[in-house]
C-alpha cells in the first residue's frame, strides 16, 4: 500500500492506562508476543540493529511482558524496563528475576520519566498510542535523558492493510524530524518499521 506522509493523525487523547490494564487482566500476553513469528523476528532484527556491541544503561519504555527486555540485558550493564500495566511489569520482573542488573517498574508516560541518563533507549510499539501533545512531551523527555552519542531505537508495527490508521509509518515520520537526533539505521518491511537515531554530540 502506498502511504502519504500526512494520511493519518495521532489520537486526540492518549490511550488510557485503564485500557492496557484491562488487556492484561483479560490475557497474560495480549498480543501473543511469545508465540508470533513476526514478533520473534522483530526482536531479532531489533537486536541485530543495535550499532554497538555493548551499552552502559538502557531504558525500555513500554516493555510489555519483557521478552525484548531479557534480550537487551545480554548487551547492557543495566536495564530499566517500564510499563503502565502492573501485570506487564510483574511478568517482566518474573522473566528477569535471575538478572540483578535489570529493573522492571511501573510508570505512566510521559509524566513519569526516569532520573539520570542513558546511552541506549528502546521504544517499541508505544508512540502511536499517544496524543500529539504527549508524544512531543515524551520525545523531548527521552532526548533530554539520552547521552550525547547515545542511541534511540524505535520499532513500531506498520499497518499496510488499512489506510488512514496512525501507525509506525506516521509515528516514525515525527521521530525522524525531531531535533538533536541523527539517523543511523533504517529498516522497513510488511510488518514493522525500525529506526536507530543517535543523539548529536
């Protein structure tokens, strides 16, 4: 499907915390991330796209059930993974319970951004749930906490079947135009779009 750059807009209001809480109450893994091949492949491509072999401190907002969190832990000295749904945080914490350098925490974004700085941030399937105002606040907050020379990885579902849906195609257009970030890696296929951007030194 051919997409125009402005063919969809962010939601008028960010999707509520209650919505995600209810998804996890209904099903432990609402998107079947553990069993779908295209998600397993997405995680593998994400890990292969990290430009550096190792990072000092990683921030992963929207960690869901922690599958990517555990992979990131192999490449990072420290990982902070957060989600707005307590059941998601619980599952992530359980999955990484043997990894003392990984912390799973509850956070509502963009209001509850972490302290300190990071040399790696991985944002997956999160931006298109946010209103334009909240996405701007989140991106401002992320860039402010990304160390100079640090990498911001963004990977989001791309909806090639339904025109007019605000998806990874649209969200990444906003991200790529954000000041202070330089493109390093781009990948796009029928399921998702991935960009790695580096904070200008």
